[in-house]
C-alpha cells in the first residue's frame, strides 16, 4: 500500500540531511490557495461605481438619448465622418512618406542633409498643430501671391494665395507636415533597432544602400515601427477635430453647426464622441492584426488581440499557475 511520507525539513532533528542544493519534497495535497481580500474589495468598489454610472446615464434626462439616436445615423453626420476619414488618410500618407525620407536623411553621412532634416523635425515638433493650421490658413497675409518656376528665373504657374490655399489644403499641409516630423523619429528609431550586422552582411553580398534599406532593413524595422505608427494614426484621427477652426466641415464642425441652430449641445457632442470611439476602435482592431502579421516568428512579447483586455486572458508568455507546481512524491 502506498503511503505518503512527510517532507524532510531542517527543523526536524530526526530527518535525514539533504545534500547541498537539493530541494525538499513538498506535500501540496492539503495546500490552499492564497487569499486576496483586497482584490475582491477593489472589484466590489468598481462594481458599485459602474452601477452608479449606469444609473446616472439612464436617469439623467439631459442626455436626451432620443435626440442622440435621431442624429447618430443622419446623412449630414455621415458627410462629416467622410471628411474626417479623408483628412486622416491623406495626412497620414504625407506623414509616412515624408517621415521615411526625413528619417533616412537624418541618418545620412552628409552633414548638410542630416542637419536640414534635423532642423525640420525640431521646427515642426516644436510648434502646436493648431498654430500651424492657423498659419497655413492665413498664409496670404505673408505671401499674397504664390508662383512656381525657375529660381530667379521665369515663372511657370502663379496665382493668388487665397485661391490656392483653401481650408482643405491648409488642413492637409498643417496635419501632414507636422505628422512627417513625428513619423521621422518613429522610423529612425525602428531603423536603429535593426542589428548593424544585417547591413554589413548585405553589403558583403554586394547589395547597394538603397536595396539594403528596401530589402533588409525596412522589413525588419517594421516590427518596431508599426505599433507607434498605429498610435499615430489614431491620434491623427482625433487631431482632425482641430480643423474646425478653419470652418472645414469635419465631424466636429458638423456637430457644432447643428447644435448652434438647435441648442442641443450635449446630445450632439455625445454623437461626435460615439462616432470617434467607433472609428478609433476600428483602427485599433486593424492595428492589432498588422502587428501580429509583422511579429510572426517573434514569440516573445507577442501583441495582444483587441479583446484581450476585456476577457481576462492570460498572456501567451506567462507560465500557467500549474506549470511550476511541485508534485508530492509517493513512496511504497
């Protein structure tokens, strides 16, 4: 008949001494899990706060949920959303393209090119986006007429600044050029994250610098570039609300124009908040899929899915609680 022997401990004078470095057998048959009363207290407190918030949202008549539902799917709101999405896409395209060029220029061995690119990043990162938008919109006060041609030579195209710099173009210039400065630092950090030996090995195979950057460095740097770039896209979507100062009919300006007529301020602002949450959530899901695509093969610190924070799921790199549990040794 199998019997379980009590574990040998150093406090037991009758127990045999264990060799140095040996781990004593532990009997976990009667072990009980560690209690965490503070965790349950925190859960109870959060449950009370959530219940109070839900009660506030339901019972407060000033939210006017009927008005929110009426305007949530309105056509005029859809037009503002379309403008917001277009601004985000075009500004990010300019930002990513310009950011790659500026980042490569900052890492160039040409001191003049590196200094100019560094000054570009310093200038546009140091001025608030709202100030840049207002500046581009009022560019006609500085340059009443804009022309393109040979420097100090004939002009090919010219026109009045007020005609060329529309609110749409001012918004694109302000958002895109500012985003290029931030993306340049993100891309530069990703390029510096690639091991220098990869570049040296590619150069030893006879590859040129442009081909090394396109075929070796950038594909490996994308794993470091994608996460902050996804955050920048979400920030850009929210930053488009600043173009309302230019009277450009984005989502926020459309909502403002409605509640200035109807005086239903809170319901219309709730509509804007809900749509911003919907759009940013879609971008968040897309970012998680793109991160997983570029992180394939790198199992350490694998990115979490969109719903991981809500489902209490264990991280893939976290060992199971039973993985390190010692087993009781049975002797006959």
